[in-house]
C-alpha cells in the first residue's frame, strides 16, 4: 500500500470570533458611511431646501447604482433559490448576488432626505435592511465555506425575503419608485 501523507487540516476560525468581527466591521463601515452621508447632505433623493417634491425627483447617481444592482438580485436570488445547490453555476451566481447585494446596501446610505426619517438622520427603517445585509452576506459566505450549509441557506433565504420586503416598501406612494410607478 502506498505511503499516504496526512494532509494538514485547515484551522477553522471560531464562529463567534467571525460573527463578532463581522459585526464590528459592519458597525465601523456603517458609522463611516453615516458620517459621510450626513456631512455631504446624504446625496438626498430630493431636497427640502430646494422645494423639490417626491413627485419631481430625478434619478440621482446613488439611486441609479442602487436600482442597477438590486434589480438583477431579484432575478438571480430567485434562480438561486429555485435551482440545484452546490454546483459551479450556483457558486458563481451566488458570488455575483453577494457582491451586488453589498453594493446595493452601501449605495442605500446615500439615498435619503436629511431632516426626515429616524431622528432626522434622513434614514428610514428600510435602511436597517442595508445594515442587516452587510452583516448577513459575510456570515452566509463563512457558513458555506465552513460546511454550515443549513445556516447558509437560512441566511440567504432571509436576505432574499428581506430584499422582497424592502422592495415592497419602496413602492409606497410618496417614495421615489412609488411615485414613478403609480
């Protein structure tokens, strides 16, 4: 029998360490983006100072980025949930989905109306989905890479449901997409 060399096992990081690191990194990124958004006027979708109303809003760069990344996620996420898991196509579509979702979440921090929202920050409760996304994507990737497939699947399912829920809230009349469509 040939001499088999034992392969050294890769040390897996502790799950609590990874979760805490993800939360800390997300908190720092969120704080930086919040400060940048607040100090730059939030790149608001429309401005109260100029008297612009939601009905006359033009498409801003952050909104264009947000829409161009979130719309493919609606399709890709549905495909990923419906088809076979674990093959190469699933992995590549999953990577694309994850990157697009992170870009979508980051772009959302520049969409708001200063002086409104939670404590006048310009952020609404929908922005909580962005923070949740920035925490959940790294966790889902970690879970998949460490063999925690049930956790990965649950997290990704939850993200897709959150995407649908947040999308439905944007269709409320008085919001940019709500006014655009209705």
